[in-house]
C-alpha cells in the first residue's frame, strides 16, 4: 500500500509538471501553431501516464526501458563521445554482473561535492543498479567546467531514503536538474536513491582536461 501511494505521488507530480511545461513551451514559442490542438493532445498523453503507472507499472516500465535502451541512451552516449553533451547529464559505468563487460548508462548529473547522487527511475529492476549492487566500484563521466572527466567511486543503494526529498535538495535553484527531476518522476515507476562516494576529493581532478574514451 505504501509503495502504491509513493508511486502515485511521484507520477502525479512529475506528469502534472510535464504537462504544464508542454503548455508553457507552446505559449512562449513564436514558431508554434496558434491552435491549441497539439499541446492538448501532448498534455493528454502525459496525463494518461498517471493511471498507466499506478495500474500497470510493469508495462509502463517495459515501454520506458525499451525507449531508453534503444533510442535515448545510444544518442546520449554518442554525444559524450564527440564531446557535445547537454548540461545535466552524466554517464555511470558499471561492470556486468554476468558478462563482466563494462556498461555505460546516461543518468542525471547528481554531483554534490564529494558525493554523486542517482535517482534510479526503475529501482532494482534497472540493469545498471543490479550491476553496481554486485560490484559497487563504478566510474562516472561528468562535465567539470567545460571538460569531461572520469571519476571513480563506491556506490551504495539507499532503499530507506526518500527519492523525492533527495531530488528536491539536488534540484534547488538549478533549472536543468529540475527538468531532469520532472522527467524521472514522469517516466519512472519505482524510484530508488543511489549514493556514490568518490575515491578522491573533487579538487584532485582539476586540470586533467578532457577524457573521451
């Protein structure tokens, strides 16, 4: 019951905020059509996400995971490789618990001093979460100033921490993180907090330049 309530609260706030963004974008975009039909349809689809998540979280998770795996994540990884990545993204590299191969998954940039936070949209069902539980030593590629750097750390899953409260702390006064939080809430089904403690302090990696491997 508590899980269902938490899921309802999460998807409700995320979907409502996303629907509001659809209308705001339509209002401020000078190139948008004068007809409200398009934003009406888009916001209706977004709001339909609410009962879908509550009633059939497994199906919702499968659809979102397929979209991220085959469409979104490959594009973000490619952008990282060519050095053109929107602010607000990072890559977490884990070791496959079965294959031993390294996998890189785009996540929101949750850097906060000597700690990096991840709000996993699909909780324990996410492959990279299961990987880091089996092997907690991970690498994260993130923007530092105008450069990208790899940092190594130790990941810990925090099932008792409130993911919405952690999102609020991370996103405070940071528009890109607010947008990421909205998307995570709208697309996620079982949010889970992960903490990565860096192996070295932030200042020790300054000046190393860009890493594009």
